[in-house]
């Protein structure tokens, strides 16, 4: 069936010959076709229909127990030169990887339907938009991609005769963990994923395209693909200022993206708007500022811990037309997970589909269980969400989880210093399963697993962007996780984080003071509004201190981390580290 331009059709025909499906279905994006696929999924057991009165349009999906998360050890960047992939990515030569993959794909869709899904990252026709084709044999993937992206015939029309689409071949194959590969060929704009049905490995528009492939495209074309939320902060005067934020996992990223202002702020008319919760594409605008879009159309959120208390906006987003994966299935056809409330259900099925007893001590939902929800469901979705031009970014915040080292907030001195601040981002491990508790894991710009090329070249690209943005955003580092000697958090977090973001945005507009420190600009204690909190002035002063001994140790860790990049480490970053050590004495 000739649906697309000749480049798309030729590529699809090649994959049909390789995978040998029983039939081929092009995804047109219509509600009728998606409903037919849902019904087919119910019939085969791939999907379970949920209670349509309480959760209209919602379905349940279980992934294979061996297939519940991204697999960094089996994720590869396949470019000709290994040095271009860098020391932090797994690498294999493209021809070698294809020789390995071809026999796995050969006939992998026999007896199955091949779905051909055209999709757009960013709004159709936007200057940011990039188009892709995902081929898959999973109804779950098709329905998820129809939530997470703009998909269907309209994308084929927007593509026209262009050959520059991103090719994505996905198959569940046998779900064999020993033959599971998530591979990226940046020189061919190609993604090949096999033997996984889990979201991050199978929804190819997400991390694979929107970050790993797009980060490489951005470097070539002069823009940036970043693992960042986009938040609009509206002040009582009705002015909305936008901030991007990069945070490693378990550092409050989704909560900040959907932030609800504290009561004293709400009473004065402050509002917060979510433009994006996970990925930002940024490009220089004609006004010399950075402008950003969220290339996604939905949220792929971690369910456990999401509640009416922690993130009511995220929870509200899941109430219709959503997909729940690996959570607890209740007898009334609704869902539950740890942290949702304090009433674990009885007579329920756990994430593996087995009878679950809350008293067993075993979690009912997988710790990485997910919801896939349309962004339009979010009560605080920004009025600018569909704006094809994006929104202007006034500030970028980086954050990690540090018990003692990083203060509550500090601002970089300039763009190059800000790149340095992002490059040294780190979090201390919190759970024994992740390795030694307290051990520091570096995650530059929260991009370590998602940068599609050498991280040293990625930092250089950040530095080079300065020439294109005469009016750059301010860059700050935040740390909501400072603790006292007993391990109690000193900052309330959640909505109160707006108090810190307010200072950062005021700095962007020259409306707030700062004091210089060895590591950058700090707020004066009186610059952070504590009204309505239990935080004392004395506690805040402690949160804003810089421990020089800890920072000297930090510099040793940074130097050791930088060494692996050799001559690819930008000289400006080496100079910033030298300067920091000199300031610390």
C-alpha cells in the first residue's frame, strides 16, 4: 500500500522483506483505528480494559518481567569512529552491529502484524519539528506513540518528498534479554531496537530520537536537544517567565514541571504552567534568546510515589485516555501503586498478574511502573504548549541530590561558567541497590545516558552556542536535598521550590541582589521569601553556606571525571576547574 513518499516506501519495503510480517497496517492517527487496535489488544491479552466509568479510555499493560526498564548496558551508539561516541557510551561499528542484528530481525514478525507509524516530534509545521517513521509489532507501542507524539497521515503530508526522516525499526521479537539491543546510527538517522517491549526502549520517539539522535542533529544544525523540563512562572502582574531544568532521576523533576505555588504565592496571583516534563529542544530566536519547545505530546511518568499530595497535576493527567504499565490491578478495574494512598487494595493482582497480598512486604507495582498520559489532560498545561515557535527561556537550572556539598541555589557567573556547573552535576546514591549509599554519580546536564555522541564534544557544543545567543538565559544550580547531621531534609521542597526559582528569574531580569562566593553568585538570605514556611532565617543561612573543604574534595572528583575525556575536554572547562581550585585556596 503506497502511503508515503518514495524514500519512506522503499525503506518500509526493505523492513517488510527482513521481518516477514503476516500483514502490514499503516497508522493513520484516527480515533477509530486506535479503538480497533485497543479491542484487538484486549482479545489477544496484550492489553486489559480498565473501568471505563472511573477511567474512561484507559487501558492496562504488563511488560515481560525481564523487561521493565531502560537497559543502558545494551544501548549502543554506532558511528564509524569510536572516539566520536566517547567514553560514556557503548560503541560498536555500524556494519558490525547490523551483522549482529540482521539474523535477530530475520522473520521476527512472522505471523504478526507490522505497524507503520509516521510521527512528528514537536508541533507539525513548527520550525522545531522533526519527522520519524516507527515500524513495530506491538499494539502497546502504537497506542503509546499516539499519546506521546503527533502521529498519523498528517505527518506524511507534512513530510512531503523529504528523505530526511528518522528511521526506527522496533520488534518485540522473542523478548530475549540476551539478544536485547537498543542501537542508534547517528550518521544514518536510524534507530534499531529489538527484544524489548518496555517504553524507553520501544517508544522510539522518546529517548532514542528526541535525545540521542536529536542531540547529534542539534550539534550539526546549531540547536540543542536536552533532558529538561520547561516551566512557565506567571507573577502577579500577569507576566510569564520560562525556565528549563535538568535533573537526574529521583531529584523532583516532574514535581517541578507541574509545580503548584505555595498558598501565600497563590493568594497573590502566582501561577505555574507546564510546557514539558522531560525533554526540551532549544534554538536561538531572532531576538538573540533561546527558545524552547517540548517535542513530546504526552507524559511517560513513573507511577510509584505519584499522589494527590506529591503531584496532583500528574495524577489528574492519568484520569482518562491513559495507559498504565506494571502497576497493581484492582478488582474494580482501577489501578494502584505504592505511594498513591495509604489504602493498598485486597484481592488485587500485582504487576506480574499474580494475586497480591499487601502484608507480604513485596511491592505490588514495579518500582519503575509507568503511566502514559496525554499532555492536554494536565490541569496546568501551558497555553503556549501548542505554540510552534516555542517559549523564550530566561533561566536554566541544574540540580542534583547532595546532602552537604551544594548550597540551596547558586548562579553561574556567565555562560561558560554555567556550562561548567552543568558538566559537574552529580547526585549521591540513595538506595543500597544502586551501589554504595552516599557514593557520587556524575550525570552532566542529566544527559549521561542520553547524549548521542562524545560528552566532551557535547560540552563544546554548549560553549559554541554562546556565539548564537547574545541574550542567554542565566544558569543556576539548585539542591533541594541538603540535610542536617541526622539526615533530615532542611528545605521543604515541592511547591516551596518556587521561592528559589523566583530568585533565579529575578536575577535573569536584574531584579535581585547576589553575593559572590568561590563557586558562583549566592542569594542573600533576605532574597528568598520564607513567608508561610517553617524554615528559619538561621536554617536558610546554613542552606546557603559553601563548605570549602567539601568543595576541595569535590574538585578532586571533577578532575578525575574529566580525565576520561582526554583532548576532547574543552579547554574552557579545564580553565574553570583551575579557577575554582584557585578560589578555594
